């Protein structure tokens, strides 16, 4: 596609369930980033990938959060045993590489934990 | 990365120039100034970036002071669709370590009819 695609666009889940969020970056982009934005708040960096490697996972809020990327393309962010405080918009972005290039963001996945 | 300071909100009349200031007094020599904006319910959108020279593209102009301690994003003819939160970010361009954009609170620009 022409831009970064995220699915689903909206997800409502019960507390304690696991969820998986998907990101399809722009073709050819080697760098991929995950951010989280809670209601009325700024963007919180979670993790980035260079290729399939995630050199820095320190932004992940807890060990319930994990992410992977395969084939240097699609990435999934998994949240296990969801809690209400996990409710937020999860944004994915990609760029040609991690250097001085612009990052293109997807529209995000709005996660609501009830 | 250096911290930035932006006004919380600004208003602008439709058709007029919108000038959004950003202070980055602790910026280092190898840090670029980036601007992104986020329209309500959308992901952030890249606008422009620069190191020390003024830059212009189809969306905006970026004016960076000679001492690089502050900059101004200029939208020459603001439209209602430019209403958004504008983020000023300083980012090291050193290859492997500048992997993330650190977003602050930004400036909410409201363009009024």
C-alpha cells in the first residue's frame, strides 16, 4: 500500500484477554516504530525495529508487552492479560532507516479494555 | 536529545500566516529540528526538518535562529484543515542511536474562520 497500515482500527477487549495489533510498514522501509498515545496525552515511545531486530525494548511498559517483526516487514505488538490502563491508541511508524529520515505514521489502533 | 519548549496553544485566522515558535536552547551541533503535526484522530504527519539553514517545502517554512536556540514553523496561508497539534522535536542524526522521535506536548493550533 501507499502508507503504513494498521489493523484492526478499533479493538475492544475484556480485561485479562490477550490482544495482537498488526502493522504493515511502507514497502522498503527498514525501520519500524511503535508508540502509544493515551487519551489527551503525548506520544510514548515503546519499541523500534531495524530490520527484524529490536535493539531497544526499554520503552515497553511491562513484560506483558512484546513485539516482533518478520521478513523485515510486518510487525505485531502483543499485549497479554490486558489491563484497563492499556487502553490507548497504538501507533506504528516506518522510515527508510533509523537515521535522518522522516517517519510515516499509520492511523493507529484504538484499544479499549473493559 | 535536547528538550523543546512550545506554547500550549495558539490561534490563527484563516488565510493568515501561522507562526509557531519553539525554544531548544540546549540543542547540540549535530541535532536537527523536526516538526510534525497531528490532526485529531490521525497519526502524526511529518512537516519539515532542518539543521541550521532555513528550509521550505510545499507545506511550510522553517526558520532557525543563527544560534540555533530557537526556531519558527511558518504556515504561510493557514486553512481550517491546518488545525492540529504541532510538535517541535530535536533529534540527533548520528546513525544507530537516533532511532526514536521524542514527542512533547506540542502546540494546539486552532485556525478560525
